C-alpha cells in the first residue's frame, strides 16, 4: 500500500516517490539539485544528467557546439546545457519518451500529426513539457547579471517555483504510470514552416508565466500551452483557420504570443488535482474546468509579449512600411501582426532574416506588469 509522508508526498513500498508534494518539489527538485524525475540525491545514485534539449535533437540539428542565448544574453553551449538526472531515469526517459518521439519526427509534419491523432498527443505534450520544465530548472544556475556589481541574483530567483509543480507532476507520468485525463492536456498545435535560405531551421522559445512554448525543427513548428486545458486554443482556433500556408519564423513566434496572451486573459483557470487512492495504488491527474471565458483583452500585454518574442530580429523587421524605432513602437502597441495583412488575409510573404545566423536562441519572458495574476493550482 502507498504511504503519505509528513510533507504530503506519496511513496510506494520500495520508496519510489509517486507524488511530490509542492513542498518537497521545491526543496528537492527546484533548489536541492536532486534528479528531476525520481528525486534521488546525487550521493545515493550515479548521475549522468539530462540535456535540456534532447540529445537526439541536438545531433539531428547539429547543435552540440552551438550556443543557446539565455535571458542575461550569455551564450551556453547546448552540449553543456543540462539538469540533474540519475542514470536510471535518463535511460528510462530515453527509452519510453525520446526514442519514440525521434521516430515520429522522422516522418515530418504528417508523421507528427498522425501520431497525435492516433493517441500520441499526451506523449508529445509530455515531451514538450519536459523541455519547458528543464529550461526553467536550469535557470537557477545562471546569474541574472553579467556584472556582479549589479547583483548576484540568479535568473530563477524571481520564479515562484510552485508554479511548475503541476507540469512536473504531469511530465513524470512516464515514470509513475499515473493516468492523465484528456482535459489536463493544454493547447497544442503543429504547423508547416517556410524553408528560406539564411534562416535557422531550429528555434526554441518559451514564455514562463503564460507557460507557453514553441519549437521549430526543420519544416515543422510546434506550440503548446501547459496550464490552460486547451482554453487558449479554443479562442485562437478561428484565427488559426485563416492561416492558409506555412509560417515564417516571426509568424511562429507571434502565434506563440497569441496563445500566451489568450491564456493570461482566461477569467477563471482550470484547477488541476491529483486523485490518489493509496489502497488500490492508483494516481489520476484530473482537471476541473470552469467556463473558459476571456477577460477584456489588454493589447499592451500583447505588445510586451510580442516585443519580447521578436526583439532579437528588430533591426531587420519591416511592418506596415515601418522600420527601426517606428516599427518597434508599432509592435509594442500590441496591434501589430506578421500573420495577416491589412485586408485580414494571411500574409504569405512575411519573412525576416535572423539577427545572428548560425546561432539558435532562447528567450524567457518575465511577468507582464499588467497581466492578470495567476491563480494557484493544486496538483
């Protein structure tokens, strides 16, 4: 029979942690440097650590010796961009998550869509969620400021670690064997990408507070929201149906911003809960869904999110005939779009060269000052 510990975690007869309490998650995983899957201490088991971007993807895209640009503008080589993980969990994750997903990607966009339609959506959602989670766990090890005279804070010092508890619980499902209800899966979409000379064939970006992420691999773009029970996609669907062709790099980032913007404007949020039966040893993650109405949309929030998402390309952007500071002001207004023209039709000519060819980037957003405060969720 499973037992509950003093902090509220649940363990089985062997000591395996079936459910991390929020307290234990913060102490051991976020701050303690334990294996981010099983919670083992480095002194008790052999560790080989886990790449934030999966190793097979780094190999496929030739990224091992490329650098990812952190929010503090420091470049870190992908092959050194890792989080604590024990050998056993790393091997299990490779076998049951990474190997199947790498095979799916070999089939391109059609292969991914077919896999999702035939019951693989949860596995894709978990795979992207693992990348999102690892990214922000890693932020605890990097300084906010390059110049120590400005402060010695870490990038993650401003994080509310409890906010990642739900996604940690869901992404461990491959390890715990727990049931994840369909309503727990957030907004998820795939799209074809324009292949243009001089443009990166890999892109990764995420927005921390709206828990939204994009990943571009060759001619496939993928986006996910991890805490909305598909609420944002419900409102974005009509606009998405007007997209009639492959997206450019900027259009993919704008799509991420649209989903994030809608997510932070949900009037009431889903409440996620772990139902645990210790006698029959069952763990179910479920969602209580409110009426997913939107609050009045704040375009200034959209402007801040969009500016953050495309600021690396600002010197190359032309929008509505504007360039430079005028284009930047238009973006900050929240009304700018790369997706559609003045006639409301999809803009198939949207394209901009990346500012730093050959260097993939990651940007992590900060809390929009006027965005609605999140409601705490139970996992």
